[in-house]
C-alpha cells in the first residue's frame, strides 16, 4: 500500500509542498478487503490519512488484481470473460475498469502537460455502436503523426442511416420515441475536438515563417466545414502557417498514406477492444464505460506498447512523440497502486465529460420504459479531478 505523499487538507502547508517529516504513525485498523491499514497524522494540521487515502483501491469493497485485469483487457478479452476468470461479479469488475479508466485519463493529462508542441496531427473517426446497431457512434481520435501517439478522443452517437427492412425501421422508430440522439450532436462534438487541437498543435509565428504545420483528415465535409469555421484555423491559414490536407478514405492504407497514423490506431483499437471487433457479440452497453475502456487502451498504446514490434529498442509511442522516458516512467511506475495527482494539470473538456459521466447514452431496456442510464462517480474521484 502506498504511503501518503501529501496532506489532503487543502489549507495545510503540507498539501502543496510537504516537508520531509510531515506525518506520524497513528495506529491502524482492520478491513476485510485490504487487511491491516496503517493510519498517519499530519504534523501541520492534525488531519489523519491512511495507506488507502491515495491508493487506486481506495474505497473498494473488494480488491481486484487491476494489473492482471488491465493485461486481460488489452489482450482483447470482454468484461464477462474477465469477471469469470477472477470469480467476481460483472458489476465489481465494472468498478475496477472505471478506476483503470480514470487512472488512464489522469496519466494522459500528465503526459500532455509534458508534451512538446507538434507540427502534424491526423484525426478521423472509428465507426462502432453502443447498446445496439440502431445507435451507431464514432470515436474520433487525434493522433500525432511522428509517434502514432493518441492525443485526445471524443464520443458521438448519431441516428442510424442506410437501408433498413420494414421490421428494422419500425423498431428504430419505437426506440427513438424513447431515446434519440441530440440533433447536431456529431457537429458539436467534432467542434469541441477542433477547439482542443490548439493545445497540441503550434503553427510557426507568422513573422518567422518556417515549415508549415499540417492537419490531415479524410474528405468528410463535416471536418472541412468545422475547421474552416474555427477562428484560429482561419487566422493561421491566411498567414500561411498551416495547411489542411484531405485524403480519400478509398486510398490504400499504406505507410505512405497521410492518414496512416490514425488508421493504425483504429486497427489496434478494433483488435484489442472486444466491443469494436467486427460482428462481435460483446458490444458496448454504455457510452461512458465505452470511453473508459478506450482511454485505458490509449494509455496502454502510448506508454506501454513499443513503437514497432520489430524495433522494441526504439521506445514506446509516447517517447517517439518526444515525451521524456523519465516522465513515462513516472506515469507507469505506480500506475496500479497510487492514484495520479493532477495538481497544476489542466483537464480538457473531452476528458472531463467522460470522467464525470456526462456522456449521453441510450437505454438498454427500452421496451420496459427505461429512458436513461448513468454511471455513478464517487466523491473522491470528483475531488481528484477538481
């Protein structure tokens, strides 16, 4: 169990910069889930803390082997299979996955705060569905071209299109009377993603022109329209500092394709996340849970997977994006033990919506009149983000 590293009292002098000997032993207590837990008391304000205060297993009623669960999920196992493997209920495993998802998003925010400014970004959407194929969704991913590093993701649910049989059309109409996607949800979500691009992309200063920055997408007219409407994009394009490259999605997806980085990430996401495999029966049942697993995949991809299998000494994807190996080690060293502290780190809105469970999601039991579902966010998780 991790020893506390700071006082939880925000008004204490040991909250921001704790002294060398800021806490004293203050007894212990017994728990069924964690055994003997040691307690401590702050010398500055007298607040009490324990070995569980900063633990990833804080407030857990059953201690799961989260490291092994993470490996199973990264290997393409579905939640029910993992729950059977460790003889726990699916709901208990879901709680563990939510912990892994929040820890992965925290690691992503720390990594982005140490990321150097990029010159070429690629983004595109992965088509999947949530609860049923009547509710298709896109997970739009922004990827750095240099190291195929995932920078941000966003989730959008939209109405089903294409040809449908009369039975399918009748079922879809019944479902949409209970719950239907918000009009313009896709446009609003992609617009939010475009606004966040400037946290990662830094075009050259107009007075000192250099190599132009570049944003690559496919020929989706929505991408072109939203990028053209963005004020910063218009400013940099008029100054000749940035270019928007558009590539047909029908072009062979080789390494020479400008969209190769995001195609590569989408392929790995389909391979490692069971719910996105083609014609799978292990579909996602909640948008928030779906994105927690997607962010766990992003952490695995960025900080644990080698950039190329045949060149493992080249480092992980984050290191290829000029993130220091020291920072990567700090993120991964105690990932499964201590919750990552977010002091001084900005939380993008795309991550906040997932962390706080604010993504809209259709109900599963729509025939019984269920109109909405939600994922409860514990108080300590809200405090961690705040």
